[in-house]
C-alpha cells in the first residue's frame, strides 16, 4: 500500500489527495496575494491622490481642472498608469505621483492575479 492509507470502508489514494490539496493551496495563495496587492495599491493610491491633488491645485491648476477632483475616475487612474504627470516637469510632483503610479499598477496586477487564480481553481487546472 505504497502511498495509500487504509481507512475502514473507503479506499483513498493518499498521494493523490496531497497533490490536490497542494494545487488548491497554490490557487488560494495566488488569490490572497492578488487581493493583498489590490488593497496595498488602493491604500497607496488614495493617500497619494490627496497629496498630488493639493500639489496640482497649487502649482498646475489647468491640469487639476482637466483631471477633476474625484479620485476614482478612469481619467485619473490612466493619468497615473501611463505617468502623464512627468509631462509637467515638476520634481515635487514626480516624487508624490510615483507612489501613486506604483499603487495603480499594483491594483491592476493584483486584480489580474486574483482573477486568474479564481478561474484556475474553478476549472481545476494546475498552475
């Protein structure tokens, strides 16, 4: 009975069970890691947007008007994703907006990770 454990009334291939558990654990690890990235990115994005918004209001009013004031718009997320803040050539804004760009990318990558892990677990595919 190599790799099998005798259970009265049932015959279970123990090595197969261990392999299935590890696949499930792998999917869960990727899923939780993805959600962690989303939360970390969202936190960074919210804090950074407050600082960037004030800097834009004080130094680049036209850009602030163009972007608007609501942080959860596709326009602002895209502004951070493609680093359009670099066009303004403001070193202070560069220092404040870089963590925001990293945060938005963390949200995107984390959402992709969580979605892929969930789809893999639903289909039963191994990573």
